[in-house]
């Protein structure tokens, strides 16, 4: 279920290469500020715009750049609401990330 103001997230492509998908998602989480943003969004039932900046000791432009990276990876999505964008975490994509990481630990080597 999507939070109140966010539309449904874009679908996950089942044909995408799992290794490429894992690398893309991991790269998006390769900065502590992006991890903090994702945690913040996962804790909320409503999507957030300006509140994200108040949670981090970073400039608005820096937060915007981190949001862009997370959005391009598909970990978050947003909806334009007037002059702001309201962001939500894509829980399905995050579950996919967890499954891909689990797949790394269950590999069998011949």
C-alpha cells in the first residue's frame, strides 16, 4: 500500500539482470546520507518533501542531489505537489534489494 500522497511506484522489471540490479541499488546506498534519507522515508506513513532537509545537517541542494540518486535507482519515487515533490520509499524495491543480498549469501560454489 502506498502512503497517502504518493502514486503507485513504477513496476519492477522481472527480466532485469539481478547482478546489474543489485549493483545499481547498492551504488545508490553507498552514501550514509542516502541511507538516512531512506530510513527517514520508511518510518513515515505520509510522503515527505521539506521535512527531509530538516532531518539532515546538509544543504537543500545536497539533499536534492541525494534524492535524485535514490529516485534514479528506483528506491524512492515522488509526486509533484505544486512547487514541491513529495517522496516515498519504494518498499517493494527495498524487499527486492534484500532478496538480492540474500541471494549472495546462498550461492553454492562447485
